[in-house]
């Protein structure tokens, strides 16, 4: 899942000879608020919807792997 400030899109995951790649697109890419980090966040979800990995700047300043 790729999140912006006001919305999100599910990423498409593809297998290649070099490994997995993912992509998505937004009609409008939101700009960060002045003095704030990029609003994009990337989250990998388990089949039950639990975040198992995330990257980006969150309100708690967390960036990296989520707790399992």
C-alpha cells in the first residue's frame, strides 16, 4: 500500500528474473506541507491486513520495519 496525506493506492507486485518489483500511480502527487517531510508512506500488509513492514516518515518519526 502506498499512502499520501489524503489517500492511498494498492501497489501492483510483479515477479521478474531479478526479483519482485512493485509500482502504483496517483493522478495527483501531493506535495509536503512547508517544512514537513515527503507525505508518501509505503506499507506491506499480511493477508489479514496487519502491517508487517513500513517505510516513510510517520507521526511517531518511525521509519523502517514494523514490530511483528
